[in-house]
C-alpha cells in the first residue's frame, strides 16, 4: 500500500537529516565519548495527545547514524495520552549514536506533530460545518524547515497551498503597486504562466476582485475581509465569474474560522497553520528493563 511518505524525495530527507545533525554537533561529541559504542535500545515516548507526524524525517536521522528504528504507531494516528505516555517507536544502535540523534529527532517530531494536530482540528471543524472547500497553509514557514511543516499539513489533512515562489504566480499588493495595476500585472504574468500555471491575485475590495477576474486571474484572494463582507463579495464575484477559485485569507484562526465557511468560498488559507501551533511532547529513553535484563544475562525485550 502506498503511504504518504512516498511524496518525499530520499535525497531531500538525507540532506535535511545530515544538515540537522551537523548543526547539533559541529565539532566534538563529548557526551558520546562518555557512553561509547555500547549497544543500546531506547523507547520513543509520546507524552502529550496529538497526531503523530514527521516519522520519515526521524527515520532518516537515525538511518544516517546507523541506528534502527521500528515504529509501533503509524504516522497520522491520533494518540491519546490522557492515561499516560504512549510508546510510538523503539530505536536501537550504539549509545553515542542514539544520543546524537535524540534531540534532532525529538525537535522534528514535536513540531511536525504540532502542525498535523492543529491541521486535524481545523479539518474537523470544516467537516462539522459541512464545508467542502480546501483548508490551506501558507508560505509562512520556518526557514530550513518548510518541507517538514508542509508535509505535516498533509498528514493533518490540510492543503499546502503553493510550496514556494516557483509553484504558482501570486500577485500581492506589492507586485500590483510596483507594476501599476492589477490588469497589467495579470497580463504580464500570463506571458510566463502559459497553460500550466495558475495566477492568483490578492484583492482588498470587490472592485479589485472584479478587475482581477476580467484580467484573467484563475484565483482571487479576498484578503483581510470581515466575514459578512467576505461572503457578500464572494457571492458577487462568483456570479460574475463562476469558474474562478475564491480564496479567503487574513486574520483567520481556529477560534474564528467557522465564520469564514461559506458556499462561495473555495479555499481558506491560514498562516497560523504553520505559525500558531502548539508542539507535541516526546522523549527518548534508554529501555531500563532491557538494560537490567541484559546485565543479568537475559535477552531483554524484543522489538
């Protein structure tokens, strides 16, 4: 069965893992000298409730360190920790290598799971309201960590919107002001977009939205509209341009998103999806029971 992780390039995973590990240990590994290469097994615990996300990145981190990780909970599963921490994986390898990957792995999981958990809550709000549009993140991501955050949106069942500046032509206020108007900006963009790339225009009024539609924009973003004005404007735009994609953005958060669900809104984009999430708590602990058993000649727990 194909899994979501197959959208990730192995080369990108390896590059990120190597960069993170190099950043965390740029010179000497003093702690590694203390513990050495003794074979150890550690348990990865999830300590707060949420959606598990970021597993491919963590697996690659430990693979780079020649450690073996076996997941006992599937990525995308909702893990309830109200009755106590939950074991989500076992990691085995040389002690110093386990510890080299520990914090890098935990940082990645905490943030990816935080994004996915937040996204899942937002999706459930949309489903409860019977709204069929797309919830999307934005380009408001952490430098160097975008791939993880965008991937975590997928795990949480949100759309990623454009991945970067090369993914779609979005004409924002600064583009329009610099070039002198919406119509000229869209016309110039169409020369480059051809048939394969959508053009989106950020609009602050009904007049701007109508101009964008007449100029040939594929997507109109109604930016920073109050909900009542948003829905009235969206209705007028859709009546004039039935095939246009209508996006709402600006100031939308979990606490007010329900006000933005409407029959004429196709997309709701939120910077808070990758900027306003709470992290999920994880820890990696050496399996003391196995350690004690091995000291007394036993085989210890098996993976």
